[in-house]
């Protein structure tokens, strides 16, 4: 089985188009994961037992089930309840919600790491709750977890090919279809691998740079 | 249970602003030079006017099965400066933390002026205080911590303006002006844009003192404020606090292991052991001729180190 360069160049534009979808899905999902994760964390600290326990078990459930059944659920089950969304949107939402249960844990750890003295200083100057969170606790907690959150971006990127199960034309699905059309799988699948390595390495460098920047001061 | 006879009229923060210019100026004196860093305290920045007294009435505080305070009674007069000494675990810090509402009261009453800190009136009954009541009561109290607890995500200026802007409702300009005055007073005017991590322990503690004063409390709690400092930085911070104590009308409660400082700063010393007051009196008496054996043992142990 020889490597066919002509075929490689022929399919590359389509694969890059697929990669674009993959990156978009990852980034949009990531934004959802970052925001929603924080919401989960704060709700879990709510004094209302019903609320914090509900959130606890729902997030526990989502985190403990695989991404693929969740994709199926959002894309195939929700429409039967009258909620129909396109594959890409469904993929982004599911990816975001799935990973928000991980980022929630990251935020929780970051908040727990803020020294007790910071809370006490807030009480001593009589700061209202909202200000304690916005001005003192969250800025410190988030700073601490930026590297970890960055790693989740890379993890999400590597999980995003799973969106092919609901027909999102991301890079792996495109490669798979090219292979099916021509019965030549070597080039498309290998190129996908290379593309993933390239993007992951670039992201890792960026994340490490963030890490250095926020670890020092 | 009547309120303590410790309140002299209602406190008016405004009294401090205008009236004090005259006497404040002459304060750049003798002990200023000692620490090297103390610039001399301008009394304009310090809370003036009636400070409330404090009274503990059968106060109980437990941590699990461990009873730290057992029906503790004591009174601190308005504007009085009291130092609490005693072996660790004797409940001194707990007293300050109860006053700052960092620990919950288990039983008894704590009076600040003619109001109870942990209870509010409903009809003629006393019910546990809600957040609003605690928020109101806390306005009178400030605290300086052993570990400074400055906000590391804010520069010095923001550390000092956060409370006045967010809690007291000062305008940005007013808060900045107040912060500048206080930084001047603690000798750190040039550090206004620095971050806490760029400051020495002594400088951080000065900023923390300024932050507490920026809220213009009537009662100031000092919790082993020099214990975390390198030895050469202790004197500067102590000198600053001595000046502040002399020139303000703050009611001061101080927990310290520095006996010389305790002697200088306080009108009265309370010796604690196992959540009870063993002995109390003016510093000269407690440090000079303590009558209780436990006080003598404690002082001997502390001075030996």
C-alpha cells in the first residue's frame, strides 16, 4: 500500500474544511463549558439543599455517562419532545454541557484553594456577598485554575470527532467519507492524525504560555 | 439585663473630619524615628468621637466538645484599650473572632454600645441576628489579622478603596483621597500602586492596618498583628499602632504575645486561661506584681523565650 500524494492534495481542502468545523465546535463548546461550569459550582454552594443536591446529582450523572449516548439523546430524543436542533448546534451544546461538569470541578477546587483569610478579610470590611465573589474570590480562584482549564480545551478538541455519530461534518467524518468513496483510507485518516497533532501542539504551547504568565505573579 | 453603661451618645463619624486639624499636626515626634519607617500619624485620618464599649455577658463558645469560652463576662469601656494575654488555646483570639462575627456565638450576649451583636430585638424578645443586623453591627468593628490577609489580586490602592466604595458608598475620588491620607500615615505613600506580593511583611501589615481604618471603625481588633513578621519589622508596626492608639478614640482589643507592646498600648490587661479571666488590672500591676500564680507562670514562660 503506497502513499498517494496526488490523492492527499486532492482531499486536503475538504479535510481542512472539516477541521474548521471541528475547531468551531470545540471553541463554542468550550465557552459553554466555561460559563456553565461556573454556574454549577456556584449553585452547588447555594444554601438551598434542594437546589445544591439537584445540581450535584445532575452533574454527577452527566459526568459519569459517555459523551456518545448524550449526543444521541440530544440529537435523536429531544426532537420527539418537539425540540429539534441541527447537528452542529446539538454537538456544540452537548460537548459544552458534558465538559461543564468537569470545569465545575476545576472551579470548585480553585475556590477551595483561596485561603480562609481572604473570606475573613471580606467579612472584616463588611463586603456584601456579591462583591466578595466578584472582586475577591473568583479572580483569585480562576487565576489559579487557568492552566487546568486550558488542558480541558485540548481534551475537548480531541473528543470532538465523536460528533460524527450525529453527522456533524467534522474532520474525521469527512476523512471517513473520502475513504468510503475511494476505498483509500490510509491518506485521509493519516492526514486527520497529523492535523490533530498540529492543532494540539499549538494549543499546548499557548496553554503553557498562559500557565507561565499566571503562575508567576 | 440592661445595656452596659458604656455608651456616650450616638457616634458621629463626621466629628472626625473637620474638628481635628488643630491637634493632628504636632504628632511627628519622638518615637517616630525608632522604627525608621513610621512617618508619624496625622490624626485627621483616625476615627474620632464616641466609641462604643463592649460587654460580654455569659458568653459561651464551643468547638465540638471543646468549650473554649465558659460563661465569660467582661466589659471594655468606650475608648478603652485592652490587651488580652494568656497561653494559646485560652480563648483570646476567639473573643476577637466572635466580635468580628468570624465565629458564631453559642450562648450569652455580646454588647457593642447599647446593641447586641448576635441578637436583634423583635418585640421585647431577642432573636438571633439576621445578615442585615450583622452587616449593620459590623460597620463599627475593624480587624487586623496575624496573616495580613490583603487581597493579592488588587493593588494597594484598591485594597484600601474596595470597602469604602462598595460598603460605605463613598465616591471613587473620596475613597482615593482617604486611602492616600492613610497610606501617608502608615508611611507607604509611595507604594500606592504596588501589589501586596511586592511588599515586605511589615509593609503588608501597615497596608492592612490602613485598610481597616479606611472603614472608620469605632472598635479595632488586633489579632497577634506582629506574630508573622520578621523580628526587625516588628518595632515599626508596633510604633505605628502605638501612635494610632494614642491619637484615636478607638476602643481597642489587642491579642499579643509581645509583653512590652502590651504594656505600652493598653489601659488594662486581661490575663486569660482556659476561657476564663484569671486576673486583670493596669499593665503595671499585671506585669509588675501579678497576684495570681498562673499569671506569674505565664509571664515567666513568655519572657524566657
